[in-house]
C-alpha cells in the first residue's frame, strides 16, 4: 500500500493524495468539463421563476413604473430603451460580475469573459494531469492542453509529476517533492519511499502515535492508539461520574466523562435511586482547611467524592492548611508535617538527646531544631548541608570543652549551604577556628554569636572566633571577646582573633566584631598580629551596618624583641571592601617598645579597594615604637574612597615616629568627599608627620566638600609636622576643592601649599553643633545654623544635598548626607 501524501504546490493549490490518484486513476465521477455547480433555478428563458403564478397584465408601464425594470436591478429592459439584456434576472445587467454560467451577465455581448469565479489552469505539455507552475491560464472550463493541478517539475516527461511512483533504489525525483525515493530528507532514519511524510522527522513507520491529527506512525490511521490519549469513563446516569468501564481516545466519546468512580451507574435495588447506600461506596474524610488532607474525625460514605472531602485521613490539624504531611517543618513547637514529632524527628532534646546525635542522624537538607538551653558539646558536622536552628542568640548556647572547636564543618566538595541560626558558640579552643571552622561552598549565619573562644596552645592563631573558607551571608551576627594568645615560642603570627577569611565573597548585614584580643606575650623574639577583629585575604566584603569596636592588639612580656600589629579593627590584603554604615571605634594597638611597629588601629588595606560610606572612625589609637595611620592605613596599589565619613579623635603616639590619623603609602589613591577630620593627632617623641593626613611619595589625596579642623601634631625634634596634611616628596599629590581647614596646629600644611585661598576652600570655624564634651562619642558634627560651611561645597548639581540645595561641607552634606 502506498503511503498517503500531501503535496503543497505553488499557486496556493493543495493536492491530496486521493485527488492525485483520482487524476491518475481516471476517476470519472464528474463528466469532462462538468463544474459541479448546482442548478441555477432559471427557467428556459433565463429569467427567474417569480413563484407567484401568473400575474396577468402588468398595466401601463408609465403608470406602474415597474414594467421596464421587472427584476428591479436599476436597469430598464432594452424594449423600453434601456440597457438590461435580461430584465427577468436581477443578476444580469451592465456592470454585473461575469461568472462561469454560460450567460452574458454584464450585457456586453460576450459570455463568461473575465469571470470572477474562473479557475487557474496549468499548461500540461506531457499530458500527465499536472502542469507547470510558470504557465497558467484563467478560464471557466479546462482548456485543452492544460491541467487543474500544477507542481510538475518536468512537463516534457509524463513520468514526472506530483504523486508519481518512486522506487527505493532510484535516485531520480519523480514525484517533484525535492527528494528521491532513496533520500531521507527529514533525517528520521526512514527513506522517502517508505516514509509517509519525509519532511517531518517525527513522522515515520514505527513512530509514537500522538493526539495531533497526524498519522505519526504511517499506518493509515490518524491518532489511532495514541500514547497520550485520555481515559474516558462511560456515564450512564449523566451525573458527571463514570463507572469502571473506560476507553482511551484523543477526544471525548459521546456519553463519557473524565472522572470515574461511580459505583456501577445502576439502580441495583430498583428503588428508583442509582447507587444509594451502595455496599461498595468509598469512605471520604472531611478536609475543612482545604489542604487536600482529611481527618478521621469526620467521614461520609459515597460512591462519588463529596465537596469538601478527600480520600485520606492523614491531616493532624484540619483547621490549619499549613499543617499536613506535606508541611514544611519549622522550629515552632508544632508538628507541622504530621510525622508525630514536634519540630521534626531531629529536634533536640525532644527527639534527640544531643545536637551531635541529631547531626549524626541527619542527611543533606535536614533541619535540626534546638531548644533553648546550654549544650556542652563540640560539634562536627562533617560535610553535611543542613540547618541548625536554635531558639535565638542568648537562648541556645553551644558550650565547647575548652580543648576543641565549638563547631567544625568541612564541605570541600561544595555541595550546598550550611545554615546556622539563633545559636551562640563559645568555649572553643583551636589554632584554626576555635569557635567556628567553616570550609565549604557557602554558609549562612543569622542571629548568631561567637564569643569567648581562644587560641592559647598553638604556635600561630588563625580565625580564633571564626575561620572562614566559604562564601558567607551574615545577618545579625556578633563576634566578640575572642582571644588569640600563641604559646611560648620564638616567633608567632595571629590572623584575626575575631574572624579570618580567605578568597571568599562576604555579604554582611548588622554584624559586630568587638572586644577581640591579639596578645603576643609569651613570644620570645617576634610577634605579628594582622586584623585583630577581622583579617581578610583576597576577600570581597559587602557590609551594611558593620561595627568594629574595642578590638585590641597588645604585647606583653619583657623577652619579646620586636612586634608588629596591622589593623586592630580590620586588615585586608587584596580584594574589595565596601562598608556602608560603619562604626569603627575604640580599637587599640599597644606595642610600645621602641622596636615595635603599629599600623592602623582602625582599618588597614594593602593592594585593596576600600569604599567607606556613612561611617565613623573615632577614638582609635596606636602606641608603638613607630605608629602609622591610627584610623586608616593604606599601602600598595590601594584605591580608597571615603564618602560622608567622620574621622575624629584618632591618635598615633610613638616613642619614635608617628604618622597621622590617616596614612597612605605605595601608589595608593585616596578620594575623600564630604568627610570630617576633627581633633586627630600624631605624637612622636622623635618626629610627627601629619596630624590628620600623611601622604607618602607616590600616593595621592583628594579632598572635596570636606572639613579638616583642630587636628594637632607634636613637633618632637622637627620644625614642622603638618597638622592637617603632610605630603612627603614631590611625587605626593594633594588636591583640595571646596573644603574648610580651620585651627590645625602648630602648622597646617607641609609639602603642599595652603589651599584655602583658591578652589572654593575656606579657613573658617565650621561651627559644629556640639564638640564641647570631653568624650568624642558625644560630639555632634551636624552644622549649626550659622555655619560658613552650609551651601559652600561644590556647586555642581551632582553634589547637591538631598534637599536639592547646594552641597554642605562636612559629613552630612551631599547625596549621601542624610539618613545616617
């Protein structure tokens, strides 16, 4: 049997295989030239039968007005001098459409010319019933030498035409479909002569039959046995529910419905009611909360599912749609998933005696709920990707034993997140991560405190509070009062008594790192402390509301030859640091021996990018043999931007040389916009360089819309010290625009000219709201109503205050000036 084909020919003619075979097989159901148009209903004269019988004399045409236009087509009969050639047929008159009816419709004396319903015929040179698409004729009757169908690809050879037979081994395209019988045009693995549609790779013998009105498997039956046919149930009683008798069909058969389950759709007990009190009726359970789970407390029996009922009784609380077997367990004191366990089967201590026991029984993705209380444990999470959730920081406490970490997690395969929420970790002791050791893909800490952890028996201490080798999202996290104190050795290194992180991305919100201590006391030769609060290496940190306060790097012990401390609050080597809403206060470096060096009690960045916005650096102090940058120290190729920052009462004191509250080295670039530097100082017994800013050779400092006031420096053995700015060397670049320099003593500028006579700069008392208190924490750096710094900043619109007025100098002017 030849497969059915459908050929698309140009000229918008669709030729089905049945039509092709009719033409080829000599179907004589229509006589040659017969159009198939029905009888027109015209009488022998060509006038339409009026159906009204004989009307008699029409009367005087002049009186009636209708004798000359009987068919009312707007044209009078030629007998009346008009132009209507057939006044008995309203469809025939001058201007009428000519149609294929062997009549002169438009009264022009010619029949069927340019008929609106003529057909396109194709010149058929070889007489095979198919013509060429390029030679056509419009006519009412098939002309000699023409065919009704086009698409002939060789009109000189009758063996070439659509529908021609092709053999599987002949490479000639006889049927004009663009391929021979041996081709596989659609690359479905079946050659054209065996494929019922060689243009569709989804159609071939043996293909999966689908409900798509296509004979996918080429068996001659469309959609028969389709694999995606729907199941339909016979519904004898028309109640919308069928019985057990089912059929598969792409379309719904008559008398069938989509839903089965009717007991039998019959009145078995002849009481006039179908399926009432059926013995095989199902039990249905009330689903009051609409969560698809029912309760055994309320049931009914019925052949059909009643509204508000389901087939299961698995709900343990039918008044709450969040509580059911599919519920998501939360640490809320409720059996949310109806498994019989309040807060799940791993809850501590209701289901598990200890946190570690729950961890040992957990799998990836599990939630372990931990009730309030203190748990004397050291936890090893292995590489599990789980969530530990306590009752809240201050309520759930993991108390380590003082000889091991409080918690270890080592997921080097990087499979998923670890989440720690609502728990405190304390009492840990380790060289790396006494509180938390976190090595993996990523971690989430929320409402967590890490405090009171130590490193006291190791030669080096790294991340005493938290050792972090995983991308981390911290929210409401406190890292405080952790102590790194290496054992008695010759040389010791401390990286992050609070937190150490390496080569990760950190996103922190509302995080505090406070009161952490790095102490080199038992070391006999050299002691080094980097980032007592926070030590970062190749890290990108995005922080909002970050507090770094009361962290201290100290040295004790007379045997120590020399020590160095860098960044008591934060030390960053490489990477990018972005802090919005920072509080960096009261951090201390106390390395007072002449051989000791202290750099940055506040922030230290080396080869890093620092972007500090709406931040306070206050009361940070260094006391060392050499002191550099009490608040901020930048070195290498660092890029530092301070926007709306308060630098106040930061002090660099030294038995040797002291270098300002802010110090820049290497090729560092510093840009300060709307920054206040107030009452900072340097006090070196030998020399003091820069009270507020020390800019080394090769670096650059830019100040705009800023106030530098009442900073001081102690001359020591020198004759100048630059209480405002000390620029060392001709390659140190200082640019100042629209800024106020006031009351810096004993001298303001060294290595740079006084900028107050140009560039919109002034040298007036800024008249801050309140700076009379002894404690810097009580100072108020908003501008009083008469301050000369109001509307005195850069007049460019880009620098305007948030109220669209001209920029106010100082920490609360400019686009970022309000709301902090």
